[in-house]
């Protein structure tokens, strides 16, 4: 039985209470009694409004379902549909033109464009790797991935391959020629880098010397002016560093002794308390909050075992250089951190209110993560996050402007409780629900004094697209949905509206995740599309991917591009509202089976780790054994797609059940090497994970907005109880 404590009318998980009292509150200047009383008041005042907003979602969905039933097939008229959405308040009257007025925004969000990491905050190692991914080795990123092809004797192998190494060096020097070109010649032919009192000079193989085309690109150095250890530069507001070491395996082969190129990579990181974690009770929430506290205090560490050695990973210090004028230059050594709270839907048993109800988890996250961030604002650690005394919170899964307004109200109440100036808490708005996409300008307006971020989330957005229009008809095959008009319009609209609302050089316009962490050559070739679309950040799945994606921001001046994009015709709302229904459902039995199997395998591969091991995000092999980064967003689209086909008779319950059982055996085989893995196929009737995956499909139509959290949370709690009973 979980121990609890009664305080201020609340029933609080003992571990959570102890954490707040002994770890989070000290050194904040907030007295315990004041904190808990304020917390209880916020819960009492806002829980009712939270519930009303969720009821509004359900009411709108019921009306939409009824309309589609009454207007199916040939009866469907787009103009009538659009008018109906307006009449019920789904489409709101568009606000007048405005510009956001957010103040005290760190440069990583406003004036520098670059990659963004998203990591599960409950995994300390991932969190540390991410915050330290502000700088990454280009040589390592190239050498260890498929960006450098294996042919011609360039295989990776178990020891350093000089053939592959030379390909890496050539690729990297080609990048230097693009980012910091010389007046004459190429970095490919550089044999020495040396400093004069005025500038950097590069000696070439033919004996000639050349300065940089842009001398202002040089920032500073370490070591001596005669023999620098490192040289730092800036291009498109992003920094890079040349490292010289004659004793290294690479440096000793280079006449210049150049041994590595470090790139400023993950400018920002979202420490995620939402889609990528499995936090279902107070004990889980404490793990998340404690890691966030370690990040805010700069004290988070993790013991790492590698190659038989044990070492402690910690947060990186800032980087210090000397300019040619003798001034010291300091560059941030760590990624600027957001924390992603949960949305408005879920409650959590970590705190029970005076009516005996679980507290809305979004309110709980807002209060506690902001309390913890006070340690950064007050400078309680030797490392800082925000240089502008701001707290950055990503708020996901909001439906329309009234819900954004409610989030703004929550943050304002938290600021009052913590004695913070108004709008200290900045909001990142995830544009991942249909009612937000079609009312995006109004959503931004609702948080115009604190918004610092809008980001598209294709998978969640598709999941909501399917669920909202569940009754309209059978959806296209999942791969074909990506080809329908609404997606391109949705992605463009996010940029168009953001720019129209004054985001350029004030806030982030973001794009979604690269989902295939082992295909970096493919990412290099295609993810530049996110930069070309006008986004000044985009999500990547790893520090290595961040370093490689950073190359794209050196190739394109995003802020210059945004000026051009402001002149284009805005995305069409009608396109965004176009439902991705199948134009022809005459699929063969084989095609239907393939679609079901693909969806079922993805669902099971993710759910089994979530339920059995509490892993909320991981690289999950797909049906073709390609590792994909999966979180609840990918689960949502797959489960809703199967539920839609089931609802419209494209497949039968028996077919779905057969697919789930067949794919469970496949997933069991893919995880056979994991000693902690529990097979589903050995006992379908008693596997909680299998039952959870099945319920997500068979009960998918009834899930609020198609979300997976209610079922997952309950099944994970059941699994934790089963583990406890068997211990």
C-alpha cells in the first residue's frame, strides 16, 4: 500500500511529498506551508474548468460523429461541413492581425536556428547525453553512421580504419569550405592553422597563405597564439570548433594536426514528462521530477559502464576561449532546456483532492516543474539554463484556443504562487490536434505574451485526424494518408501563421522527428526539407543526429528564408479540413492483411515495453526489422487506423485478432535476446501487454480523442501490481 500524507486538503503520495519537502523546496525561498496552500488552491480553483474543457471535447466529437452519419457518402457537402464546424464553435472567428510580445527569450529560441532533441526525462543517461549534445564531434558522427558509405575498403570494423577516416576528413573539410571558406584555396589542402595579432591565417600545401573570406567568423582560441589547441568560429549564428592534437590517431596523420571538428548541435532539448515516458503514479513522477531538479541545479550525474570501465557522466561546463584582442569569450556548453508537461486530459493518483478525485496531471506538472526551475532562476547551481530568467514549458495536446487560454491561466496562477513576474513561464504550443491546427492564429493569440514555440507533430495530428472523422468513412492506407492534401497544408500553415504572428527572430517554428535513427544518410538527404520549409528548429532522435542535422542550418540562412516565405500565399484552410478518406476501398485480402499486420506489429512492439518495463520511448524494430523511434504518438495513429477500418467493415474483429496474435509472435522473436522480456504469445489470456494492445484497437473508437494514455496507464498500474504480488 502506497503511503500518503494529508495536507491542505490534499492526499499526497509520501515519496512525492518527501521529495518536494527535502529536495525541491529548499533554497527556493518558498515556505512549505505557503507552497502547499497555494498548490491546493490552484487545484481547487482550476480542476473544474479542466473537466469542462474535456467535456467540451466530447460534446464536439459527438456532434461531429452524428453529422457524418447523417451526411455520409453522396450526401457529404464540403461547404455544409465547414458551416457546421463554424456553427458548433469548432471553427472560431479569426482574430485580428497581431504580433507576439514575448519578452526575455533566450537566443537559442529567438535568433539561432538549429536542431532540437526530445528525450524521456525519466532516463538520466539520455537526459545527460541530450543536454551535453550542445556540442558534437562531426568526425564521430560521420565515422559511426551510414553517411560515409562502407564501399572501397571503408568499413567501420572494430578498430580505426584509416580508409574510412580519410573519407570522413574529406567530407568534413568540404563542410569547412562551405561554412568558413578561405580567400584562396581549400581547407582540403591546409597544412597549418596559425594566428597573427590581426587574424587567422591558413597555410596551404603549395606554401601560400590565406585568411578567411569573412574574418569576423573567427571567435577565439585556446592554447597559445603560436600553437592553438582549438579554434572557434561562427557561421549562421552557429559555432564550430577545430581541434588540434598531434598525438591523436587522426591528428598525427594530418600535417596541420587537425584531429576533430566540433559543431554546435542541439541548441535546445525538450526534457519530456509526456509522450516518451511511462509515469503512472507518484513514484514514477518523483523519478521524472528528481531528474529535472538535477538538470536545473546542474548536479545530475549517471554512472556509465563502457568497455569494462565505470565513469560518471555529468553536465558539461561552458566553453571558454580567448579572442585576438585578449578578451575572454564564453560559449554555452549545454543545450537550453524545455520541460514538456502533460496535456489537459490525464489525472494522476500522486495527489488526491479534497473531493477524493485524482488531480489533473497537467496542473501538477506545471506547479512542480516550475518550482524546480526556480533553482535555475535563483542561480542555486554553478551551471545555468536560461540566461534570460525564463522557464520554458512545452504544452502538448491542446484542442483549440480556449484550451491554450486555460494553459495560460494555469501558468499565471503558478507564477503568482511562486512570486514570479508575469510571463516568466514561457509556453511552447504543440500544433498536433486538428482543432488547434484550424484555429492556430487564435491559439497563438491566447498565449501571445508567453509563447516561444509552435511545432507540428505529424503522427499525433494524424491520429486526431482519424479519430475526429472516424464516422466519415474508411481512411486511406496509412502510407497513403501522407500523400493527401491536408498534411502539406497543415505543415505550411504552421509556418505561415507563425511568421504572420511575428515569430521570426522572436520564437521557434519547429518541425517533427526524424524517426529512423540508423539511417543518417537518408536523414542528411531529406531532413533539409524542414529547414527549407522555414522552420528554425526540427526534432532529432539522438546527439549524433543533432550534429548531422546541424549541417543543414549551415547550408541555409533560415531567417533570410523566412523573409521570402512571408510573401507567399498562405496555406488553404479548406485543404487542412479535407479528410483523408480512401477514394477506393476495393483492396485485396492481401493488402488488408498487410496493413493490419504493419499496424499491429508497431502497436505491440511499443506497448509490450511500455506495460512490462515502463519504457515510454525506444528504438522499436518495425515489421521489416528497421529500428524506429516510437512513442505514444506512433501508437495513436496505428491504433486509430485499425479502429477506423474495423468500424467501417474493411476488416473483421476476427481478422484483427488474428493479426494481433500473429504479430505478437513476431515481436516476441524480435525481443528474444532480452532476458527481462516476457513473451506475449505464450499466454495471450494473461499477458497484460497483449490485452492493452488489443484494447487500444477494439476500444479505440471510444477513447477520448483517440488518446492511448487512459488504457496504457491503467494496464501499467495493473502490471506494477502484478509484479508486486509476485515479488
